[in-house]
C-alpha cells in the first residue's frame, strides 16, 4: 500500500494557494550543520508565485534565509480529532487536518524601500477585508525598525497538499467529518484560551 494514501493528497495548486492565503502563518525550517532552525512567520504569496516574509535580524534563522539556501515551509489549516461517534458507520478514531508542505530556495532582499513597501503590502493583505488599520509609509515606528528587519523571498520548487478529511468514508460520513471540523475549530479556541488566561 502506498503512503501517504492518494485520497489524502491534494496537489491542486489553487487549493494549496487558498490554504496559504487563508492561514498565512508558516513554519519555516532550515538546516545548518545538521541543526534544524524553526521559526513561525506570516508569509504572503505574491503574483509572481513567490512567498515573501520578514524576520528579526536577531533571530538565528535569519542567516539561513539568504544565498539561495534550501528551505521547507509548512502551512497549517484547520485540524481536529474525529470521534467515531460522528459517523453513521462503524469506524475508529482518527485525526483530520489540512497541511501544505513546500520546499524551495530562499534569498534575501536587501532594498530598504522594498522592505518598507512589503511591510505595507503585508499589513494591507492581513487587514482585508475590513482594512481597519492602514500602515502608512511615513509611520515612525516602522521606519525606526527597518534596520532590524530583513526581507526574504522564497522560490517554490515543490508543492504537497495533505488534506486528510475522511475522504475514504461514505458521503454521509464525509459530510459529518466536515461538520465536526468546523464545529471543533470554532469551539476549541475559546475553551483553550479560557484554560490558559
């Protein structure tokens, strides 16, 4: 039997881009001397098909985000435990999730003007659709931090979508699993925050 099961793979680029745009907080993984460096940063997918991000110059991974170094990126969509109780047929417990795995090459963008415009563009993207806040080009706080932020661009070499959504079940159970994914994600955040704050 092949792994991962084909029904849990979705390599339709438009689906993967939709995950990236909806859940832009990425996990970036790079390796130096067999030591992994892992950082969580929002990345924006631009019209040229590249990912754009920014990193604090004091982050040890900043040195790896340049010179066409290899990088692995993971975007995480919704996920939850699926109890057999939601199915109309006899099943075992499982976990459903949506993930996008990318591999590519990363290079630094040195221009402070490009960095500044990129911060404005990213803020605009993240503020959509209500745009309650606009980052202006003359923002003193942003301009004061430009020397402490590095911009980088990732060219994507490979795409892999892992959409484990009970696709191997009968249609009624697929619908039940989808409804559970929606319900669990709505409820779990509030319960979690109540437990830690």
